[in-house]
C-alpha cells in the first residue's frame, strides 16, 4: 500500500511539471533575446545577448559582480553574450581573429573595465569561464556616464570606413570599445574570393572591383 501511494505521488509530480518543462509556447521573457548586426566595409559584426531590465534596481551597485568576484559578468542575461566577426579585427588596437566569442566583462568601480573575448563561446553566463584557458583577448574600456537606459542594449556609433564604436548601455553607464578592420586587406581578400565564383562570368563585377581598387 505504501509503495503504491509513493508511486502515485511520483507520477503526479511528473505529469504536473512536464508541461512547464517541455512546452514550446512563445511567451514573453523577462530578458528577451536580441541580435544586433552591423557591417564595416565587408566585415559583419553580430552581437547576440539577452536583455535584462533595470526594474528600479541600482544594477551597478547590487546586481553586477565587481572585480571578477566571484565571477565575471556576462554582459547580459542567461547564456553568455556572444560577438562575431567575419574577418580579423582590432579591438581597442589589439588583434582578434575572425570568429565567434563569448563576451564577458569585469566591472571595476572608478577604474577601467576589462572586456574579455573567450573562444569558449557557449557558456551559461560567466560561471565556468576559465581566464587561463578560454580567453583569446582582454582589453580595457573606460566607462562613461550616459542617459538612462531601462533595458541593456548594445549601441553602434562613430562609424568610419574602417572603425566602429560598440558600447554596452544600461542604466546610467555606457562602456565603449572600438572595432577596427584593415579595409584594403579585407576587401581585396573578399573580392578575390568572390571573383572565383559566379561573379567571374560577369564583366560588371570585374569592373566594379577594379574601380574600388583604383579609388583606393
């Protein structure tokens, strides 16, 4: 009798949690997933993140870990933020290969933040980030005062032919960093590749490629 009662409770528990765990309803999330994409020359830049809201909190005082203690900050919510580059780039003047990187930060009061680009790009938050093994690049960034932003956002500003400023914006701060490409090298590499495909049969493609090179 006791065994049958326990089995009934177990089955009841399974059936009660199954809909919550496995349904596929499209329900608004507390931190919705966002993808932002920009281009410098022929270089695609994509940032994918979950966007938490301030909701009346002092996020830089009570929410975000400081100084990497106990962990870095994922620069978003849920899975770690990722940032992708379709060509090699410079981040604040430091070289980074093309690819997709987990993006983490180490906030510091009154000091520069560390921005971390990790080749281990599919982590839940920053909990398992190994700064000795997972990191491809670290750079410093200087936080700035900003207008109030309720939901965490990544902005793209101060564009030139070969540079773009990317910034984390949340509450009353923005943390900018500069992405730079070698425009001539990336465009020539792209043109040479594309002119070996279907474009090799179109004289207009050769003409436009030659004109771009002439103008540069």
